[in-house]
DNA sequence: AGTTGTTGACTGACCAGTCAATCTATTCGG
DNA sequence: CCGAATAGATTGACTGGTCAGTCAACAACT
C-alpha cells in the first residue's frame, strides 16, 4: 500500500536500437534534461498517436507531425513503424518484469507481493494511461502480429507471477487445488480487465478509484485463492498464520 | 455444471443483412443441410482467415479463396470487409447476451448463475476456438476501430453480470464492499484471460483442462467475493445460507 | 572534411471496393 | 410444355487511393 515506485516516463534508459545507425557508443554529451533528444520526442509522440488512433489506423506521418519533426527522421531512429511500437513495449515491459523479480526475491507475504505488482501496473496506468493503453491494446492482446512477436516476454511475466503463487501454495497460504498457472492468469486478467474498463470508459477513473482498485484486486483474487477454511473446520485463515 | 447449451455453428439464424439484396421473402426452397448458402460459407471462411492472419493482415481475396468463391461475391453479401467481422461479432455476442439474460431471470444461487456464464463462454471456445479468438482479439479488445463500434453491446454484458453480482450482494451472499461493477469486470477478466492463455498457447488446452477451468473461475472469483466470515467470527459461509 | 542529424518529395506495392459481363434459376405468356 | 424474359447470383479484371519506406540534398556540429 506504500508509495510504490511509479516509473518515470522521460529518461531514455534501454531501448533496442535498430539496424542502420551503428551508434559509436556514447549517448548525448550530458544526459541533462536540456537535450532535445528527438528519438524520445518521437517515441512519446507515437504513444499519443497510437493511443488516439490505434497502430493500424495511424500513418507514420501522423507520428512525425505529432512530434514536430520531419517524416524521414522517424526512419533515422527506427527501422520501421513496427519498431517504434516494439520499442515502447519492450522499454516498459522490462521495467515491470524487473519489478516482479525484485518483489519476488523479497521475503514478503503473498498479499503484499501481489499487491505490489497490482499497484505497479495500476500506478503505471495512472501515470501514463496512453502508454498502457497502447501496450495492452496493441501488443499484449494482439494475438497476431505484435502479440506473437513478444509472446516470450509476455509469458515471462505470467511465469514469474505463477512462481509467486506456487511459493504461496507451498507455504500453505494458498490452496493447492488451483493450479498456479491458472491463478497467475486470473490475477493478471483481473488487472488487465480493470485497465480495459478505464480505457473504454466503462469504469469511473478518478484517482480515488484507481487506488481503491488495488485493494479490490487483491481482495478478490487472494480471497479466492487463500486457504480460508471452508473445507477444514477451523476459522483460521492465513490471517492468523501470517 | 450440467450440459449447458453450446451454440451450433452452422445454421444461419439471425444475422444482420447488408444493404443490397431486398430478399423477396422466402429464403432457399428448403432450409435443409443441402443448400450451399454462400453467405454462410463466406462467414465461416472469414473466421478461419481472421483467426489465422488477423483482420488487418488478411485481404478480402484471402477470405474469398478460403471460401472457394469469387472475390466479388463477398461484396454481394457484405457491404465491406468490416461488415463481415461486425456480423460475426454481433451474431455471437447476441447469443451470449441472451444466455446471460436467461440465467439472470432464473432463481439460482449466484455460483450457479456465474458458473453457467463461465461455462457458456468456455464451451463456446471449446466448440469454435477460431471464432472466439476473432471476437476477443479483433473486437472485444480493440479499443480503437471495432471495440469502439460495439462498445455499447459489450457494455451490456458487463452490466448484466454486474446486476447479478448486485443481487447477490443484496441477498447477503457477496460482500458489499467490492463494487458490483468491479466484481463483474474481475469475473469477466478472469475468463477472458484464460481464453487468451489458450489462444496464445500459454495454458494447456485439453478438453479436461477446459472443463476444470470452469470450476477454477468460479472458485477463484466467488471465493473472493463471498461473505465467508473473515471479519465476523462465524464459519458460516454462504454455503450454509444457501 | 567528415560525421551525424534533419528534411520532405517521391516511388512502388498493395488492396479495398467497383462494375460490366456471364451464369443460373424461376416465372410466365402462348 | 416450351422458350423468352426477368432477377438474382457469381465472376474476376480493373481502378483509385493510400502509405510505408527510400533517397538525395542540406544543416549543424566537431
């Protein structure tokens, strides 16, 4: 429930370089906030355009216009229109993957681990709805084209979450009857559907709702996965074990 | 849990007719299984092609080829490529909507109501994975383009499910702290994510797994929504009230 | 004098949608 | 009962527009 590290949108960080430019090593002279950094400008513009019109419906010239640069410059920094989207996805997903790994390695109760993951994703949406919309709509859920390309990376997230669930089962917090893989999908599915609800404007999305949603996710999913009696007579849920 | 009415894929049924053909009333002489019914042929071919290549990546000629008809015939029955997909979605979604309405109107315990809905969707996938893939990937989750067009119909499903949850809350089976709208999204999200898992081949999809998944969905979601003590001391879950 | 950044007009491919022609079935006058 | 007439079904070559990606030139910086 604490602050949770929401990601900064601006800094360059990784980002897979395309073909073409050999990039002699050093980046811009000083990484200060002053540099125009057209590459970033294009990436950020692309997020807005993709979110507004969708990847397929928008033209490369729309991105260039939005970024205020010439058409050709897009191809100076990226090998193709696809690569722009790929870059956006990889950049962001890698951060999430790292967070999940970090969370996983810490000795926390499951609720807090899953809570941190849910919080991260929801905070990411809160911080940059357009970017999350693009990643979910255009990549994560695009079974053909992009989804296929990144399926390996996407799967990794599910597997890491699955591992967390498995551990919780081994420790007796979660019931073992529900396969960890299924549970991981369920957990992630609930979160993604909430984002979808916000994206489609099917759910109210004040800051308060977003915060509350974190709790709802955990309460709903963990509630169903925990070993809270039912079959055995004791009232002792994990609550007491913890 | 019972058989649940899985939909037949073949018969024409409703289906919004396009512009053009005024249809002087009677359809084909006898509605027997003999009639070629090119319209249906095209629709079924489109499902296969859309599932395989995706809506955007495929050409109208691919559909015509797959159906074994001439290019132009597609435009005899449908006003546009879009209309083919629209028709597929509406046809199927309407059936689901009707099922939800039926289920809702019957006096059943929540678990069985939601169970019937989950079963229907999962059976639909089991019966025609391609069609479900197309509907989910190309429409339900396409925030721009198609998703936008059908958002009203999609929303209706969420609202109906939400109403079921609300009723369960009023009856004391579900806890009231989790807003019905959220719960409905969570429920649907879990199911859709499972389908996604199967579509992307992230989850094993034997017939046995699909059947088991129905139980997992209910167990997970309802487990988290039910008023199973926790805050009050009694072990009495809804199980006893029922 | 070279290297990297930036520009935008241009091209080549691709494809949705059109349409005139052909085919098939049903109707109807004689 | 037959052949003409009408209407729908079916065909596939063609068109028009769109757009991703190229490239030759120019600018800025070192």
